[in-house]
């Protein structure tokens, strides 16, 4: 019996078991309820509409009875929903079948490229033997596997390119049936030739009709794309093959995930209609569920096997070509396990959090006991040491807000992992982010305690150099951990962050995706942190740390960079908006770039006021800051959050909301409106205002991703498109 039928049977058994335990099949056995009619309650028929589309229509047989109109309305609504589900499912199945054909053509080219690279001496007459080495994912290729013993002996040493045609006899869920499959294949060997009609062999001739684009997007490739097309001829190199295999493996994983979601959609909808009919029978004391669920089972939704068969062919293809025949390894890649929470993470989080609070109390007690702020060295400490440690404070606050975002995203089922493009099982939980933040807080507070010593050598008028180097050592440690190549301390997340940061710094030479501009938006709230990094260079580079004093603000170079550093994050977003406009031709990106340009002007004038003072600079800073604040607040609330819709079902919000309490949205809009006004700032308030800006950004993050999630749901975007390595000549003709 075919594996597809087995898998389909298991799906039906799951649905039937649910119905049995829920009482849908045996509810009236043994103790029949009163007023239960044994006659037919409903009559279901299939109706053909214009365009050849069929739909199901239910006729309620007892419409003249009490409450008959309501039940007629119930079945009409139920039929509408069911027909909508079936239509959507048919459309998606058709799309994945077309995508399977494209993947088959890609595999033909990949197999030919493998043979060409691994054995370049094979030419001429031997090319005909490749007919047994192809692979196809389309429905015409559902046939028995070709027995390896029938292959030409000269191919026996090429295990890396031996291909097995996909079969509906391949059971991807149970390896114990291997011997049965071999017996079945040997018994039906005579029928194999007939079954592989329509099978497209993988020949080296396909390489004459394809071009390849396996270069990762880099600044160099972007410049090449500007000058000429990136679709290049094949050079038959091993590096080219490796990159093509990597792209194809990612494409198969994304396609398999799409099939899994489609299969889950099918099962969950069948389950939903089962529950609806169970509730109907319970309330009305009717026995209509059996007839309706029989119709569901016989419909395209309940009887279609294309997705199941296609999943098995994809799994068998992936195991054979990308897992070297290792079934367990291949299936672990295609079906990654969900990430499990670890008790040691929770314990470590509690430990470091407790240490952080204890150290914070110790710092406060020592400051009051030694009267540090009122001592002669107090101003020096605030001007020189405090900015060094406040950098880590900004990072810790941002991590706490990000952890809170993750917690509430998960609570309200916002699929942040999919939106950011995290690989399944590698995304950080809010406990892990808090663990990193609390660990950094402990190190920072220990350093603060060591630098509270205000004693200075009266002869040299210098502080202990080792103590003064602690902030620099802490910064070095953080950078070493961030760029550590070893698989420790969440390497995949660290490298993902580094990659996004690199894309931001090299904007607009990289294609702008959501993680890139989302990170750039975070950087706009860390302007003071960038200025503190500049202060690190000045304070330690010029040797001022020995006397706990600095001459930074006396330097024209420092003053110039003080301007530049503040504008870098906004300039990155400005360039990203321009890149998106030229690629997507979206006029909204022009308006967004104008918003960031106005912010750049406002930041420049505010910085001039901070450095030079004067009433003229104050007026200019106030005017530009007010204008930029109004534009940014409007854009954040209306465009990024999608709120302030007067005609929506939720007045002045939007139609769909994930938080049931509407007041939360109005409070968030109010908080977002109170932006900083830097032209009024003094040095003593800088850190507080910077922390408030980070908190404001954290609130923005939640609603920004909530809106993105609802847009994905509304447009049925549950998976991402993956680039393919090969371009066929006819593909280029279609794109013209």
C-alpha cells in the first residue's frame, strides 16, 4: 500500500478519533435523547457556478418548524465558509504544484551541474545514461523507485549524484518499511517503464539553456547589478556548485514548510467543522453532523492527496540529494524541533537579577555614605566616568525592553520569529534576553563600585590606572563576546545581529529587508550611546583617563564627530528609504525619507545649540525639532502602527487588534507623542532622557510588529520566498 495512502489514512483516523471521543459518532447509542429525529435533517448537493467553479449547498429539511429560519441562516453561513475554505485550499494546492515543477527544473540543472563539476571528462556518448539520474516532483512522476542494480556499472562510484525518482511508496515517517518497499519495487519492476511516462531526464544539455546567479548580495554585486545583469553563464566550478546546492537546500526547506502549513490548514479546518457540527447537534438535538461531515470528507478538502504525496517526494528528494541518504539527518533539517525552555536559564536569570539589585543598592549606599556627588571629585566623576558606564546602561535598558517585547509578542501570538526571519529553534526567548541583560548589568555595577574610589595621588595628581581602565576592559569584553566565532552565548543570534548591523552601515548597497530597517530604527534611539563610544576614543586615546579629566570638548575634531555620530542612524534610514523607493517604486518611501531628512536637520541644529548655545540656535533648534517631532509622531502612529482610522470597526484605531483592551492603544499613542526636546537638555539629564527615548522605542516596537503581523495574516503571507540559483532561457522570456 502506498505511503501517501497511509499518511492520508492516518489523517482521517485522527479526525475520526476526534469525532468518536467528542461524541459525534456514538452520541445517540444506548441512551437516545428525546425529540431526536432519525430522518434526514439536511440534504447537501454540489452546485456548478459560472466559470466551472463548484460549490456545496445545504438544504435544511425542517425549515417550516420552530427556529427553522435561524437554522437556514446557520447552514447558509456554514456553506459560505466551507466553500471559501475549499476555494482557498484549491488555489494554494495549484500554486505549490506549479512551484514543484519549478523546483524539478532547478534540480535537473543542479544534477547536471554536479555531474559536470565532479566528472568533467564525461562527454558525448555517455550523456544518454543520465536518463536514470533525474528527479521530478510533479504528479506525473509518481512511480516505483528505479532499482540501483539496473544502473550502468560505470555510475556506481558516483554516489553523490545518483538520483532516485520520487515515489508515493516512500514512507518518510517510518524507516521500518524499507524491506517491504524493496519487495514491492522488485515485484513491480515490469510496470516501472510504463509508470515513468512524463518523467524528464536530467541531461547535461540543460546546462546549455540555463544561467546562474549564486552570488550573495554584497556591495560589489550591487554595483555589478547597476552596471549589468547579474545572470551569468555557468563556469562549472566547485564553488559555484556549492553555492547552488546551498540555495537549493534552502528552497526545499522553505517549500517543505509551506507544504506542512498547507497540510495543517487542511486538517485544522476539518477539525473546525467537526466541532461546529458537534455544537450544532448538542444545541438543536438534531443528528445532522454525520451527513455534513461525510460531505466534508468527500470534498476536495478531505479527499485531496496532492499535498501529502508532494511532501513525501520532497522529503525523499532532500534526503537523497542534500543529506547524503541519511534519513534522520534530512528529516531533522526539514522538520526542526521546537525550542525547549531550559531550567538553568531561569535559574541563571534569577541569580544574576538578584545580584544586579544587590549591587545597585550597594552603589546607592556607597554614594551616600561617601558623599561622592558633593565631594571635590564629584564633578569629575560625573563628567568622565559616568558617560563611560552609562553606555552599558543604555544597552541593558534596550535589552529589557526587547525582552518585554518578546514576552508580549508571544502572549498575543505575534509571529515575530517569522517576521524577523529567524531560523526555527534559534530565536531567543525573553528569559534569554533578560539573562544577557542582567549579566551585563552585574559586570557594569561591579565596575561602577571599583570606580567610586575618589582618592588621588597628591604628588602626581593621578588616579590608579588599572582602576580607570575597567570601563575600557568591559567594553572590550562585550565586543569580544559579540564577535566570538565559537558556538557559545547564542552564536546564531549574535551573527544575525552583526549581519543586520553590517547591512545598515553599508546602506544602500544591500537590499533592505525588515530586520535591517528595524535595527536601524533602534539605532536612532541610541544616539547618546554612539556619542559615548566617541567619548571612549577621546578619553582613552588621548590619555586623559590617568587624571580623570578630558579635553574632548576643546577639540574641533571631537566637535565635528559629535555632529556626525548623532546623524549616522538617521542617515542610514534615509538611504534605506531611497533604496526601497528605487527597487519597489513605492512613493511612501519618498515621504519616509523626507521625515528622516527633517530629523537630520533637527539633530544638527540641536547639536549646534548644545555646543555653542545662544538664542538664535535655540530658536532654530526648537522650530526644526517641533516640525520633525510632529511628522515623526504622525508617521509612527498612522503608517507604522496603522492606527487613527476614523472609519474602522474600532473607531480611531484599526479593524484588527491583537490586544483586547482598546485603551492600551490610546495610552501608547499618548506616550509616543511625548518626544524628547534636546534643545532644552543639560548634561545632567542626558542619560535620563536617553533612557526615556529607549523606552519609547520599545513601545513603538511592539505595535510596529503587531501591525506587520496583521498585514502578513491579511495577505496570507505565512512563508518567505527563497531565491533559486538557475535561470532558464524561457524564464527570461517570460520576465520580458
